[in-house]
C-alpha cells in the first residue's frame, strides 16, 4: 500500500447541473505528473489500500482524496479543510 500525490486533473464537460467532474488525475510530485490515472483506476487502487492526496502550494497543507458519487457518476473529491488551493477542483489541468 502506498500514498500518491495528485498534482493535476482532467475534468468532464459541464453537466446539465452546471458543474464538472474529475475524470482523471495526474500522479507525481513538484507539479509534474508521471502517470495519468482514470477515476476507475484510482477507485481500484483505493480498494487495494492505497491513498491519494493533494498538497497546497501556499501552505503545504495535505488534503486526502475520497471517492464521491455525484449526478450518478463516480468521481473524486478532497476532504474539506480551510485551504482551497489543495482542492482537486483547483488543481491545474494535466496537459498532453
């Protein structure tokens, strides 16, 4: 079992409800991703005991990632804290 830092995300198009869902995440460090994982991949790894987290660039605060069902879709979210720049929704886009 291991811990993996999520450094970037890819989101869906806007839903009829007006928001987006995380569809894949980039795993790495220092803002650079080395692997791109789908939400299904992350769910499977979580079931196997692995954990995922983000890090605030401004404070260093860690936010743990959890599974979430929204609009009938499987997605991911970060546990709430008082820092916003470590939320999955606020991470940069995983390019290329």
